């Protein structure tokens, strides 16, 4: 049950642009770093997504990411597996299309334990946002980091890496595509090693 | 005479680590982002360097980068072409191995004019450091950006991109290698367009 951070970033290191709000969920310009999932999607991108879904067992995301997504996703959440939302404001689970979205207020390790149980031998995916990603990076609980690097400059917003100097990475794979370069790294000092 | 920023960065966006000094010219851990030029150099890396040198007409660098390099380089500066050092403290030109290193105190555009004249139809290379690179990015004077992206996390240091949101890039080429991924971008709103 590898724990994988899977996230799109701009070339200047942001996972969302400035001025994120419910009306602007990816921040100013932030939708451009997700073009590879939509208008600019290539066969290489589709293969990356198919591979992700094939091995997906559970998802962990932050409360802000959930709150921003809840409206747009409607009854069709993006991942068809159990989801765990890190929050300080618990609420009852949400059940949608066979997926249960549970709210965890006991911290990142408790959420990871729950997600690992739910995932069985499949992957636990850390979806973000930046704050949740940074917490798992800092705690060295990740086994892999998959960065979808868009050649866009946002100039500001939520930065993925802050004080991440302790992590040592092995580059596993680079896949070039139109709107992004997919970079797959194994964490050499991650939770499993 | 395209103007090219050519620079190695860590995955978290730093071109040098924390605590840069004459005794620690690349900052803590900073030498790891240049491994591709030394111990980890592959044939792909050598081809990138050969291509760079083939088309090189002149180099612009910052005074801090020059001062940090002057000792280690000794009588063998890294580029065999006219170099222009941006500085607020002018000094007489340095002549070494047929190369002239001139000191320019009239700003980035004046230095670029001089470098373009010296380069003829060859490339002007902006070598860095981060401060000089950021000035040319902000002024939109670049035609290309070549980033040698090391899969190293430094956790702090000199960041390449700050407030760089105005730049629009086209991805020209990705070359994978052992210690870095070479990313070549054309600036769509650069000096020549």
C-alpha cells in the first residue's frame, strides 16, 4: 500500500494560483496547470490517469480542497474509492455513487491509517491541497511523489515545497506530454524504508 | 542572437542552497543540483553542454556569482567567450585565456546590448545567479529558458522564480538524464516577439 502524493504544479512551484475562493477554486490562472486533464489531454496523459485509477485504493485530501470541490463535483466525485478529508471541523460522512467521504479530525497519521485499511494492497493517494501535501512531506510519510509539471508560471499562490530539504528522491520515470511533463519519484527515506 | 537563461534548479525551485559564502559557493547542498555537470554526467548531459558551447556568443552573470566563482575558476573561466558581469562596483576588465570579463554598472539592458554586440549571431547566455535571472525574467528580455531540473530538495536558498507570472512559455524539448531532467522552453512574449 504505497502512499503517493499526486499533484499538478506550475513551473514556479504552485499548486494553485493567488486568490483562491469558492468562485475561483484553483486561484488566478490555476486552471492552466490542470489543462492536461481537460482540453490539452493527450494519449500519454490518459495513460497516466488510467494507471493511477487502476492502482487506486483510497484518497486523502484537505478540507479546503474538499469544500472547493464539493460544488463542482456534485454527485460525481473525481475518485471512485473511499476518501478521507482532513479537517478540524468534523461532519458526518458523505455517501455518493458508492463512494464514502469520511472526515478525520485526528491528524495526518490517523487519516493515513484509515486510508491504508480501506486501500488494502492498493495505493493511498494524497491529493492535496498544498498544506496537506506539505504536512505529509514534512512527516516523511510518502513513498512516491508524482508531479505533473505544467510549463506555466503563476507568479504566486499555494507553494508545494516549503522546508522540504529532508526528503531524498530517486527519479523513476519522466513522461513528456503537451501541457505537462510527468515526473515520478520514489522517496528514499519514505514510510516503507 | 537569442537571449537564453540557462540554469540548474532543485525540484523545490532553488538555484543555490542556504548559507552561500566564498567557502560554500553553492550553499548547503547546492552542489547536488550540479551533479549532472560532474560525477553524474551522462552522454545526454554532455550533448546538452556541447550544444550550449557550439552556439555560445557571450555570457552575462551577476557580481556575486563572479566573486564566488573567481577563486575556483582560477585561470580557467567556464565559458570561452566574452563575459559581462552586472555590478554596482565597477572594476577593470579581467583578461584570461583569451576571454575578456567586463564589468557593467549601467543595468541589465546595457549589459544585454554589449553582450549582443559581442555575440554576433550566436547566443547570449544569462548564467545567473537567481537575482540576475529574476531581473531578466521580470523585464521579459529572455527568448528561451533552459532549466536543468535536479530531483533534489534543498529546503531553502535562492529561488529562481518570484513574481514571474507574466511570462508565457512554450515547451520545446524535454531530455531525461540520470541526475536531471533538461527542460527547454521558448518565451512567447520575449524580447524578439
